[in-house]
């Protein structure tokens, strides 16, 4: 295949699932393939779930292997909010159902970008809100709310 500049490149190869159905995955377009029905968790959510599983009665002990221990260490180190703060952030987003995708919400909650330009650089699917309209204003307000909750524990 030859492009406009005259250089040759291989044609794109579609990814096929077991049923020979082409599954397109592109996070910038919010297309997550088989993961689309899954939950988007923050590291705080994962840490909370792992702690609850360790403390649950009648549950086998956690595996004693390097991967499990590394996972526990990672989520403990990089969880950057309390469970209460995460719940407050989710409530702020829940006040605007359908405005953002659950994966965008989880990314904003973890990354906490200050401005829309930074949010778009980190989460390209948010570019649809960079039109200088009421939706952009709402996104900026949500970014501010998340940052305030992470700093002060509530919306200021």
C-alpha cells in the first residue's frame, strides 16, 4: 500500500474475535470492545475491594505469590483518595447522567486534570467538549469539583 507521500506501508489488519466478527477497540472513540460492559474502577476502588476480600469471613486466604503482593503494594501506594472522597466524586458525576462515559469518569477521578486542555491531552475522548459552549463549562466545573473534593473532602 502506498500513501500520499509515496512511502509504502502494510495495510491495516483487522482484529477478529473467535466468531469472525471484527471487534474495533479505540479508547479515543470510547470503543472498548469486550470491556465495554465492565466496570471502570479507580485504584482506591481496587484497594477497597482487595481489603474487603482479605477480611471477608469464610474466604480462602489470598494467594501467596509475587503478582498478588505487587498488586497490593501498587494499589496501596498509588490510591490517591479516600473511599469517602471517591464516593463524593461519583456523586458529583451522577448529578449529570450520560454526560461522561464511566471510563472517562474513572480517569478524571484518578488523574484530576486542572484544565480542559490538560484533560483532553490525557483523555482524548473529551475533545468533544472543547467547543467553548455550555458543555465545556460543565466539564470544567466537574474537573474543579473533583479537585476540590480530593483536596478538601467536599465541594467548595
